[in-house]
């Protein structure tokens, strides 16, 4: 498994717990709003902590008026 894939999985798992979502909800959210592409483009985020990454994903989603559905 590539380091980029490991980072993506790390982000999904952390964001899932951060927002109390299921894995399916998180993956659907990331797919719908292009978060996976964002994480690939800004792989440098892997050098930061999980709280920073979660906050950065929140900023990215808020800029796209994302809604999280339960």
C-alpha cells in the first residue's frame, strides 16, 4: 500500500471519529465534495497532526457549503 493511500485511510478514520460518522458516511462525504482529490493534491498535510488535518478538511468542506447527512 502506498504512503498516500495510508494517509487517505488515516484521514478517513480520524475524520469519522471527529464527526461521529460511519465509515460509509465519511467516504460518501469525501467523494461528494472532492476531499480525496484535495488530500492527494495536498499530501504535504501528512506532516501535520490529526487535529490540524480535521480542521483543514472542515475549512475545505465549509468553503463548498458541504452538508453532512446522517
